[in-house]
C-alpha cells in the first residue's frame, strides 16, 4: 500500500523534472543566430521623364448606345406646329430660352 502512494507522488515529480530537462536541452541545443547587416541593393527599375503630348486613340467596340436622360417634350398650348428650330432633330442640342 505504501508503494502505491509513493508512486503517485514520485511519478508526477519525475515527469515534471523530465519535462524541465527536455525544455532546457531544446534551449541549449538551438542553433545560434548570426547577426548580419542587411545588404543595400539598388532596385532594378528604369526611369524615364514624362512629357505631356496629345495622342489620338481609336477604340473599336460593339454595343447599343442609349441616352443617359430621356424626356418627352409636351407643348403647353394646343395648336399646329408651323415652324421648327433647325437644331430640333434627333441628336440635336439646344440651350435654355431658345425658341
């Protein structure tokens, strides 16, 4: 009976000492780090001086063009239209207060 009680006390202490010894061995046997100054290397790039210039770019594409805004022109009075402004065509532009 006495041996089982001693074993319950000695075995955990023995395992604890073995763990501490293993941790010390790992710390003592680790490789040493040699400190070196970092090497300064120039980056491999090429530099050019940019000058402004006008370039025409041709963009080839396909698709359907739709207007961003679309309105319906409704007259405020009833009657016949006898004259239209020359810019009043599909795709034409006009300014505020134009007749």
